[in-house]
C-alpha cells in the first residue's frame, strides 16, 4: 500500500468519524434552508471528490495489474 492509499483511507476514516457531528449539525440547521443547502453541498462535494479519487486509484491498480 502506497502513501497516497493511506492518505485516502485517512480522509475516509475522518469523514466516517465525523458523521455524527455532521448529522447533528444538519439537524440543528434544517430550518435555515440556505445554510442547510450549503452544508449538504459541502458534504456532497467532499464525498464526490473522495469517491472520484478512490475510483481513480482502483483504475490505476487494475491497469497496472493488466500490463505485462
């Protein structure tokens, strides 16, 4: 496992660890639609970016494994 793989997992672990606080924050601001939308967008973008990076890394490993 390379350093960048460990860094990806560390970011994923951090998001997983913070889920409870994130959900409580979203529940506490649910009636402020602007802030609620902003927080949802931030969370979604963080997940999207990390998801893309994880997927790209998997593709790299698959391609590396197929090369002679």
